[in-house]
C-alpha cells in the first residue's frame, strides 16, 4: 500500500521577503514624507496669511472709528523732550526702559479681545499717555514693565501667531519677563525712529519719503497715504526671537523689531529674509548672542548687529516660509512677497532718489511719489 506524502505549506514570510517588504515601505515613506510636510506647511502658511488678513481688517476698523491708524508706539512727551533724565528721543524709544501702549494693544477691541483691552485700560495706560509732559502727570500710569502688568503682557493672542514659526511658543523673559510672542509688525517707516517727527511732517533730508503708516504718537489717515493704500505696506511678518533673551517678535512690546518695523528697507537692509548678519539693531543683542550662540543665529539668518549698539532701532522683515513673506497692505489685502523682489540700492540711511528706491522701498513708503509697475511680488 502506497502512502501518500503530504507537505505542509508555510503560512509566514521568509526573511528575504520580509526585508523586501520593509524596504518597499521605507521607500514609500521617504517619497510621501516630503509631500506630507509640504502640505502641512501650506496649511500653516494659509493660516498665517489668514491671521494677517484679520489683523489688517482690525487696522481698517480702527481707522473707521478714529479716522487714523493706531500709533506704532505711544510715548509721553516728557520722555521725548528729554526732560527729567529721560535721555532724549533716541534712548526713550530704543532702550526698553519706557514702555507704554503699542499698536496691538490699541487694536485689541477690533480682534475680539475687548476684555483684554479693558484690563489694559484699567492700568491707566491709554488715557492721554502721549500728552504727558511732566513727571507729576506720570503718577498712576504703569509702565508695561510693571509687575502688575505681567499677566496681561503674557496673554496669548492666537491671531498674532504664525503657526509656521516654532519660536513663538517661548516667551521673552527680559524687561520683567513673561512677554508673549507675536509675528506681525506695523510699518513704522524707512527712517530712523528717532526722526519720527521730522519725516512724519515732511521735514529734513528724508522728508515724507521715509513715512510708513504709523510711528511714535502718530498714525496715518488714509488720505495721508498719497501713494495709494493698495501699494503701501501696513503690516509685515516678524520672526520671533530664538531664545528667551531675544526680544524680537513680542506683541505687547513697543520696540522696533518686537512689534514695529523700522529701517526695514533702508540703511543697508535692502531685502526681506536677509541672511548676511548684522541687519537688526536689537536690545541686549550681545546678551542673547552669548545665550543662543552665533552659529545658531547665523544658521537661522537671525544674527543681529554685534558692534555694541544694543538698542532696538532697526528690523528686517522675516518669515518662517520658504521663498518669501506675507505682507498686508493699507487697503486690507494680503500678499506673499518673494525674497527676490527688487530691493533697490539703499546704502547708509535713506536715499530718496528714484534709482535707489526699488519696489520694496516704494511699497514701504506711503509718500515717496514713485510708481509701482505691475505686480510687486
């Protein structure tokens, strides 16, 4: 009798088959991951643009209510005149020792933050601050550095945060600490902020050429934007500082580079996302260079001026997106501007002649008189 021989088929994979499957999965993941990351960044960039649009609409609503845009920085005359040891215009606006309302605080009611604004107003911050011209008038008016304001200035405002910027989750801990981050700065003009009155009133060499839409104790009305609201920048992106001692990108901090852009298209800073190093004049730069490290700051294109000028006086428009930044115009429209926009030939200071004023300079000036041909991004 013949016995049948039965063979048993294995239900598993051989080692070779398993390795092939793993290799195929690895290849698929490597192919899909960049696409997934790109899709996520596109969504984050869209949210960032939406936030900027909401902030620009808040500026429009402020203008409808008060017939002008909010002041970039509010400062008592007492300090601007240099009386009482205030140190004069330069130190008052750049050293972080005298801090009051800024444009973000003044627009809080227009971004569904009325309770936060009411809390701020209860500190005596808003009423007539720009008119104060004696030390006695300062009584009862808290500085933004005061401990009583610590909780307020640490409030997270989602519409001020670009989700593409990983640095905006860590607060700034200088000047009393607990300063929440923000990624949008108002266009304070091409000139040195110390000369705010001179260029705002069309005086001096720079005249009105350096005027943005807002500055110290002054906000432009739409009729002052003679170059046209659709071709004048109102807001532009700011990158948050890379560490707790870096004050760049802070919504409640009324300093250049924190919530205000100034000299961002002049004085040897001609391009957005500039990466040469030394473009930003930042408060306590030498301190955070030591904390964060020069290699990291340079790698992130965030290395500030390191020549001992540790004051907030100059900023660069930067964003966390590849290839450019988001900007909002004075008419409320939002655009993505390429890194390769015509950036002119500005040297030291502001050169108001036609040739050095590239497209980037022209759209950041509200009164230069030069046209912008075609699409400017």
